[in-house]
C-alpha cells in the first residue's frame, strides 16, 4: 500500500490511513479524507471479480438489515479492492443482533429453491469453488453440492483423515433421518456468521459484514455462531423470540458445524482436525 496506489481510488485525497483487522484473507485499511472515513479491503494479485460475491451480498442485505454501504470496487495495479463506508465501532445489545439475523432469515427465495445464482471461490487463492446449483431438496443440496465435494477436495489435499470415513458415513445416514419431521425453507443466509462478521456502531446499532450469501436452511447460519464463540445468550433469545428454532435443531446443526470446520481445514490446514474428530466420535 502506498500513496500513489491510494490516489487512484475514486474518492477525494486520502490524508491518513492505517491497517486494521479485516479477516484472514484480505488486507484491510481505515482511510480518512478531508470529510469522510472509508473501509478498504485489498486482495493482491487478484482481478476485480474477486469481490463480486461480497459486493452482491452487501447490496442484497442492505435492503433488509444494516451493512456497510458499497462505495466502489475495482482493480488497481493488479490488486482487487472493495471500498465501503466506515463503521466506527462501539458496543450494543446482542438481543438486537439476534432479532436482525432472524429478520434476514425470514427473507425466502421466491423461487423456493436452495442455492444461489452463482458459485463463489473459497480460499486465499480461490482454490476451491463452492457451487450453488439450484435444488428443490435441501438434503440433496447440502450433501451433494456442498459437503461431498468438500470431502473430495480435502482428500485430494491429504487433509481428510482415514479414520473419519466410517463415522462420517454413519453420520450422514443419521443426517437424512433428521429431516423426517423438519422441512427447512430456503432462507437468505449470511453464509459466514462467525463473531468477526458482526459489529456494533457507536450508537449500538448492529451490523453484519463480509457476507457470502445464498439460500439455505437458516440453521446453517445459527450453527456457525457456535463454532468459535462470540455470541451470548442475549443473541439466541433475540433470535428465538423473533423466529424460534424448531425441535431437533441442535442435532442438525452438528453437521453444519462439521462442514464449516472442514472448510477451515482446507483454508488453514490441520489445526481444526482434532475438533472434527471430536464431532465425528458421536457417530
């Protein structure tokens, strides 16, 4: 990052900038101009298309809930960038956050299908394409479009332990039976709802950031909130007061947590293998 690079952004002259937290994949900066503050994400050596799905997600979600507003996206000197409004961080009540997530999940795909209009890439180099081919059946979509291709990819990269196969096979048989009395609707999902992707503004307003949206079982998003912590009982009370989870949710969500941990194994290596092993032991 240098001043010559910054001068090519479609905003007034940047008078100050500093690096801030912005996830494990992108470089993130707080920019200040004479009159405004901006948040900048940069992914070196990637085309402008790198941020297409995130831009789409922010624009879709902004019509429903609070998100940063997209200012511009593009490519400068071979680096993809995404420029949004800057949210000055504060603190707030997670009850309101839970209510906001419930509001998002009450937006359903009008075509009544699971998936999304486009696939997106996962990883620091976009090495794994997450497909979103439309499906009428949730269990078919989750198993055959999401989980099984991920398992195959982990095997190709020697990240899938041989000891996982038998309990995984038994677990997937259990997974199918869990939907005998539960038929999920294709809810609008954030797609990566770990605690790093929510924040509160100075006035306490909750925001969601860094979405990877698609339509799926709303329990998928809620399952992700329990993987790394950062959500308290006020969040779950707010959510359930607005849109109560159905009976058997905890058993179903174990499989979504498993998927999420497998994605992290693909991204970051063997760190998460022990937790995957622990989940699979119950099967």
